């Protein structure tokens, strides 16, 4: 199939990211905000130190939440659509829709699930204020390591495929990825600052809600973008998109 214009795919990626972000926003508001309010109530009941409230809680839970979720969704949608252009036609027998699903699943795993399992989300009442910089750095480092290790596993699988065959190459690459992730988990320092009296059920619900948001985002993006890309590209196996200065693809 002829090469596909990159600009239309980017536009569709941004729109799909925005639509997926709206669904993720609903999940964040309905599942996450009640747990956030409960955690703040716990903090208020167990501390007498209250700083000045720069931004009201009502604004944080509405406009602030919407701005953060939708901005992230737009950015991830744009980046994912560009990555899709690089993958399109290079994923074996996967068509446009299946490639979008594969990309969404890989992004969810690399950017959210793997870092989350090492450094899970905590409510605002958990964690020492003095360590917030260290905790943020460790989490960003884990995201970078996860993305690099997943990309390395893909390259390893492609290198091994001619010698071992697709199935055994995939198994070997997955085993190498799991080993590297386990090593990263072991070498990076742990973060455990949950107070002994913090309700375990509240912490569990908060973390489930925190993980449900990116799961919703990437699942919805895969569906929306996959459908839009297939209508643009067609159901056949495409060749790789070619980028020109005006953003159009040519054979």
C-alpha cells in the first residue's frame, strides 16, 4: 500500500488523545477524587499544621484536574501518533487497527504499569515533604528506564527472530525484559513512607483509581485512534510513511 501522510495521522492522534482524555477525566473524577478527599480528611484529622491554600480544593478537583488530564492526553496522543508512523508497516502481519492496539498496550506497560509497580501512587497525606524531590526523580528515572528496556526488548526480538523464529524470539526478548526490570527494581532504592495508621483500604482504593486512569486513557486511545487510522490507511498492510517538508507522505 502507498505511504500515508503523517500530518493527518498526527491530527487524528491528537483528537483521539483528547477523546480518550475525556474518558480518563471521568474515571479520575468519579474514582480518584473521592479517595483524594478521604485522604485529605485523614491528613486534616491527624495534623495541626496547615499551610496557606494557594489553590482551592474545589478548583483543584475540577478545572485543575481537567487541565492536567487533558493536557497529558493531548501530549501522549501526539507522541503516540508519531510512534505509530514509525511502526506502521513494520509490525509483520498487524494491520493499522492492530498496530494501534499494540502501541497503546506497549505505552501503557512501559510508561505507567512498570514504573507504578516499583513506585505506586500515594495520596497527598502519604510521604515526607522533604523527600518529594527525591521521590519525583526516582519515578521519572523509572519511567525512562522502563521505556528504554521495553524498546531494547523489541529490538532484541527483531534481531533474534531470523535465527530463532518469531515465537522463540518473543519469548527470549520477554525473558530478557523481565530480568532487566527485576534488576532495576532491586537496584533502585525503595520508597516506603506510608504512616502506620493510614487506612490500608483507602491506600488500596487510591492506587487502583490511580492505575485505572492511564488504563482507560490508553485503552480508549487504542480504540479511537485505531479506527481513525484504519479508515485513513485502509485495512491492508501499509508501507512505511514517508515524511516530506510539507508533512505529506509520498512513495
